[in-house]
């Protein structure tokens, strides 16, 4: 089986915390590839950030020179609410020679039991959890079906979030070195997150 990481997120925008989390997961679980899956944000939902096309283009740009990393557009194509279980079921059907690992930051690990059909999801993937600064995650609070399928991977703590990047842009502050330069350039050129 080809070990494949799946990394879901809004990526609004992608930043170095995401990239280092993916790389740390790749190394820890000996993943052959990591697929970044941008979530679709429905047009009727008010959303302070960039539209899905800009988010996808920034991801493409960030991953262009990263062998083994690529964008998987399944949730953007499906539209509607992006449930992970639907994504995983569709990918299993399409790629029967792959074992899937779902990558999450520690803020998300706590939330896993609330995900749609969480027990079924835990049967279909192994979760890889990465510590985020200020977001400790106590495994005893997790149900056993999650704990059994959770692999913890360490990474150099990176306190960057997309929220902070959007806030800085709004305040006219620098986001240089928080995301790869071509992404920074894209954000400036298109005036993203300015207001
Ligand atoms: P926002 O601030 O808009 O909520 P975010 O920075 O948390 O965005 P998402 O796109 O929502 O980014 O996150 C996608 C995944 O990446 C989540 O599992 C999240 O926990 C993880 N992640 C994001 N930033 C980091 C980071 N700095 N370190 C480790 N994991 C991270």
C-alpha cells in the first residue's frame, strides 16, 4: 500500500506552519506523498478571507517546488459542505492501492470526535496529530477509537496562523517570511485580506 498523507484545511492563506506540519508528518509516518485538500467554502456563508480560486492558486504556488506534495481538488470540485468522511470514501474508491493518513494540528485533534461519522472515519484513516503552540492536547480526553488510530508527530513549534496573517494584512503590517515569497507576492498583487 502506498502511504499517503491527506492534509485538509481552508489554507486562507497557506503558511509555513502548514508546510512544516506536512513535512513533519511525512517524515514521521514515512509517507510517499502528501495531498493538500482545500476545503470549499460555500458562497452563502460569510467568509472574511479569499475565495476558493485564490486559495487554490496560492496552494499551487507554494507547492510548486515541493516534490511529493500536491493539491487535491476533490472538495472544491464537490462544493457544498466538505465532510472529511465523504472525501475519504471517494478517495478510497478512486485509489485502492493507497493507505490514507489524515494530518491535523493539535487544535483539531480535540475536535475529531465531533466530526461527521467519526468512528467510521477512524476505521478508514490513521490520524497524524501535530502539536501547535498554545494548543496542548490531552489524549485521555479522546475516545478510544480515536486514540487507537492517532499517531503523534513532533515539529518545531510554529506560532503562525492564517487568522494572524489576515489580521496583519488588514492592519497594514508585514507578513513577509510567514509564507513562501511567491504566496506573499500573490497576496500583495491581488490585494488580498486588505479589508
Ligand atoms: P485559521 O487561522 O484561518 O483558522 P489555520 O492557520 O488554523 O487557519 P487551517 O487551514 O484552518 O489553518 O488549518 C489546516 C490544518 O493545519 C489544521 O489541521 C491546523 O490545525 C493545521 N495547522 C495550521 N497552522 C498550524 C501550525 N502553525 N502548526 C501546526 N499545525 C497547523
